[in-house]
C-alpha cells in the first residue's frame, strides 16, 4: 500500500510558512531589482561579469583561486555523481 515517505513533522521540523506563490513573487522581485542573471547559477556574481551569470571556473579565475581547480574537482568526486566517485574516495 502507498505511504507518504515524509509526513509533515516526521523529521521534527515545522513545515515552511511560505507557499509556491510567495516563492515566485520573491523570484520576480529579485529579477526586477538585480536582473534575470541573478536567477541562474552564480547569478549573484553577475555584476562582476557584465551582468551575465558566470561559470564557476570564471569566478575561480577572478578570485585568483584557479590554481586549486584540480584539488577542488578531486575532492568533489565522492559528492557529485561520476564514475570516479564509485571507485575512488579522497
């Protein structure tokens, strides 16, 4: 028989006091104030990239931390799904 996997309150948290409509209203407000780029990944950094949402690699380069890219990727194998994550763990 079908059962709900996570009935309200089962994890000990109160359900959120916002609705989907509240969330969409906030997204619209943010887009109006900061531009559509803020709604994409790394959109918070858009003002540093001519109001275009950058890639993670671009934020690393701007912060002059791109020399850590290999270590960052290596540490991510166990977290992000890929074939190396199955056979290799940091």
